[in-house]
C-alpha cells in the first residue's frame, strides 16, 4: 500500500505571515478590574482593618481632591440649617412680659431716679438697662441715656415717670445682651443681640444675685 505524504513549505516571508509564533497556552490570563472588585466584595469582611485602610489611603492619594458625595450633601444641609438659623436670629425677639425699647432700673431707685442715672456704667444691676430684642443691655454712658430718653419720651416725662422699676430678681432673669458703650451701638442689628452670649458661660443667677444684692445693700 502506497501512502502519499504532502509537505507544505513556507518561505521566510510566508512563515511570518501564516504561522503563529506565540504560545498563547503559556500566557497569563488577562484580568480586569471587575474581577478585582468581585473578589473584594466577596471577601470584604475577611479583609483586615489595616488592609482596608491601605486601600482607602492609596485610592485617596491617587484621586487627590476626592470628596465623599454624602459628606458634600451633609455640608450642604449644614449650610442650609445655618442660613435658617441666621434668618431666625435676624428677627426681633420679644420678652414674654416686658416690651422692647424701654429703660429699666432696680426698684431701689424708685424714689430717687437721679441716683440710677448717676450709677450708669457701674456694677451689673446698678444703673440702667435698655430692653432691646427681649434682652437687657447695660447703658454705659449718661449721654446714651440722654439720647434714648429724648427718642423714647416724646411727652417729656421725668426720670421717675419714664423709667421702669423692677426687682433685682426680675432684672437678673432677663437675658443679657451686649452693653451699649456708644450712641452708635444702640440700634444694632437684632442678630447681634440675639446671639450674644450664646456660646459663653456666665455665672449662675444665684451667684450674680448674691453679689449684686450685697453691693446694693452697701450703697443704701
């Protein structure tokens, strides 16, 4: 029996064009990022804290100015809240019992109002206070009182008739606003008064009252 064998011969150029010179069987399998994240998600809770931190820090270092969308949303909401608070604080407040734009004095001066005027600028509850946006504001200079009296007293009442005399215990419980040291500081924006002292700690009412009443008793 005769068997015919055929042999195909390529030239140099033909060999390059027709023969596969790559051994694909020995090449590493091509991977993609989806496989990484699938594996990462499947093993998420088995990965150590340090490895998680490494992934986070490496990613943030690569991205640079990345900002978490949730953090952006939180900051936006905080800005909205702050704007609303500023709007609220910009509205004139009212004391539940006393109207704004009156001048109050301790009732020990009821029969000697001139002494209250003379005591302007002294200890906490001596002298006079201007009630503005629901807060008492210490009058620090006599010229300020004279100016306010002229604006708020069209009928020309005497000091005894014009001033509102209150017990020290009542004055002490009225929220405190910024003192008035100059005529230009009287009609300031309500927000400046409403937020005054919000983030500071003052002495308790009992401590303040004790010091004040002791000072008053020494003057009577």
